[in-house]
C-alpha cells in the first residue's frame, strides 16, 4: 500500500512539473531590445553590433552600409566581385524567422582582458583604411538572436568585433559564434 501511495505522489509531481514548471524552453526568458534606429546605430558598440545583425536578418541594406565607414562596402564589393550585402546575408543565416535581438554582454579588447590589442588595431587599419592612432576603443559584443524554426523558438549567440573612430562606432567582423 505504501508503495502505491509513493508511486501516486511521484506520478502527480511528474505531471505537475511537466505542466507547470521546469520548462526547457531557452527562449522563455529572452527579452528582445527595440530595433536599432539609424540615429542610434553608430553611437555605441552595442548598437552597431546589433544593427549589423538586424540589417542582415531584416534585409536592411541601408543599415548594413551604415555599419561600416563611408566607401568601405563599395571597396569591398570591388575586391569580392559582387554584392557584399547579399553574400553576408547568405552566410549569416539563422534556421528560421527572426523574432528579435538583444546585446547581452561585451568585452573591451585590452591587454588586461587577454587580447593582443596591437594586432586587432593593425588588422582593422588594413581593412578600414585608417591610421593606427585613429582607432579608439575596440570591443567584442555578444548579441543573442531569437528566432522561430519549424518547431520552436531558438536563441543563437553571435560575437562581433566593433571599433570606434572619433566617437563613431563601426562593425569590423563577425568574430565567433562560440564565445569570448
């Protein structure tokens, strides 16, 4: 008799947990931030990183172009031999419909944080056609993207390198999808 009562209690608890708690939905607590506006885009590292991803997932070519210094996209298209926006959009795909994004963390690229700042600056100078001394802050921004695939809401983490010149923030590269 005691065994039946114990099994009944366990069964009731299992049903209760299934219905009311212990959700395995990773998107349950996700809070999307408002879409980045063109006015916000280059004012902070977090905005240019999130705006870059939003431009790709929402097919916003004007925002994409504004994530980079003037003339950069055109120069890149000459080298790439094609439409860079279309190429980046195709290679930065998520497996579903974009629902929102949020900047959840960032790390300053400094020696104290374990980065080779000189190498970052040199690489940025080479592609952005600027002087080494022009570059102010460099950050790696973590942006989470919420999307709906065919079965459920999912979250994808993106890590993007951004840099600042004279108070204006620009996109450098999609650095990683694995972490700092």
